[in-house]
C-alpha cells in the first residue's frame, strides 16, 4: 500500500516536471520582500523545469502601484 502511494506521488511530480520542462510556463517557488533605500522590492523565484528564474517587482501593500504578491504562474521568455 505504501509503495503505491509513494509511486503515485513520484509519478505525479515527474509528470508535473515534464510539463514545466516542455512548456513556456514556470511556477512560483519563493516570494520575499527586500527593503531598498526609498522603496520595497518584491522578489519572486520561479521553477521552469530546467532551472529557476527570478523576477523583481515594485512592492506596495495595496497593489495599486506595483504588486502586493507574486503571480503563481509566469511565462518564460524565449531563449535568444
């Protein structure tokens, strides 16, 4: 019974990894706010299937100017 559960979880994780690897999407893995001199920066880290990418946004609590939270999904820019 335990082997079925473990193999199901690993199979699902492997399938999700393959989907991210062959798509142009990335999923959020970490989010933090960094203090700067005059403003705050929202730093978002995404997993792409083959590595990670980092995006930075201006942070405000209300989200009116800048972002209040990181988007859960991000489109990966094409390689140049």
